[in-house]
C-alpha cells in the first residue's frame, strides 16, 4: 500500500467511494505486480480490520439501548467509567456480517416505503429511550411498522442461537430490554408502538428458518433497566474503580469482554472474569492435564 495503515484506530474517511469516470485517465500507482500475494492479503486484512475498528458502533463510548440490559453489572460499571479497551479484540467479523445484513434490509424497507408511497416503515430511526443521570440514552431502531404499531429488531444469528431461541420461546433479557427500550423511545416521540418484536434471521441458513418473537410493549421493563444502570453509574461515578468490586458479575462471554484481563487482581487494570467462567476454565485445564 502506498499509505501505511495501523494501528487499528486511525483517521479513517467516513464516506465517499468515487468511481473513476475514465479508466484511461487513472493516476499511476507503484508497480507491485511481482509482489508476493501474501502482501496483498496483509493489506486486505489490515484494511478490513481498520474499517471495522473505526465503525461508529465500535467507537461508541456511551451506553446504548442494546447494552441497557447487559447481564454483567460490572461491565456496565466499566463502560460508564469510560474505560478504554483492556483486552485487545479480534476482528469483529460476525457482528460485521450482521451489519451487512442490516444494511441490506434497511434498503429493502426504504424501497418498500417508496413503492407504497408513504412512510409505513421507519427505518434505522434514532430515538431517545430514556435518561441516566440526566444523560440521554439514544439508539437507532432497525424498523418500526407504523401500520402494526410494532418495532422489529433484526438479530442475525448462527444455528445454535437460533435453535436455543426457538426452544426457549423468548429472547435473552438483554434483547428483550433493548426491544422495549426502542418502543419507549417511539412512544415518547409520539409514534404509537404497542408491540415489540425480534426477528432472528440465520447467518448460515435459509431465510425461512428465521424466527419472529413478539410481545406487548411494557414500559416498566425499560424503567427497571434504566434504574439499574443509573444505580451502577451513580456508584462508579462517586467512588471510581473501587465501586467495580461491589458490582455483581455474570458469565457474559468474559474471554471476549473488552475489560477482561486474565488473573487480574486489580480491577483498574482489568477484570479476571466471572468466577463461574474462571472455575470452568480451570476445570477444563485440569481435566486436560489429569
Ligand atoms: S470479564 Fe466478565 S465478569 Fe468481568 S466485566 Fe467482563 S463480562 Fe463482566
């Protein structure tokens, strides 16, 4: 590449992908036609990693509707302290696949609006779902069908999650809270919503294998979640990282948590993980060496 990239977070252009109007007028570039193909692969991997690390979602430092119901209270504490990533994250490929499908569906429902000649669907509409210590919690809802007064949240999931949600009959608390939070945002803004839904679509399967969960909107679910986050935020804003010791943990994919640090004894330097997870890891290691 003529312009070196890295580390992952750099000043990255946000928009623009001009097509040359005349291929015969292209400015010359260095001749790398004999370079090993691995150099091309390195460039491709670096560009994708950089682009994903610079996605607005990756850089968001304030809590959003999808995190209001995070299973781990300590995670929320770290987030509300504005903690930087302590555990280097791999390329977020699976979320990126989900983002790609969201973009596809966003276009589909904009086109549907154009076709019917009215704004039946609100697509990726930003709403304020509530406040925590006076700070607005905002986020964009995937879809609202104004005819059915229903929010829809797309979840692009693998076969295991799809199987689990079909047998459980309901989503995780976190997804449920997120769905109700958007509904609250719309109702507060004057758009009537009386039902919420989560449409699970397979990332690795056929469309018809998807599963639509729904239930009536219940504002209390959101108020409870906001109260929890407000209590956690009040604690950590008052006593800093010391407050993290008082917050309950949960088995929430600790190994992938941005605040995880294996064996840490100082929460300011990182969280050692939920005891249930670390006990399981220890048991696994012991069984390997027994
Ligand atoms: S590592 Fe696990 S227990 Fe610790 S903050 Fe992250 S999710 Fe919570």
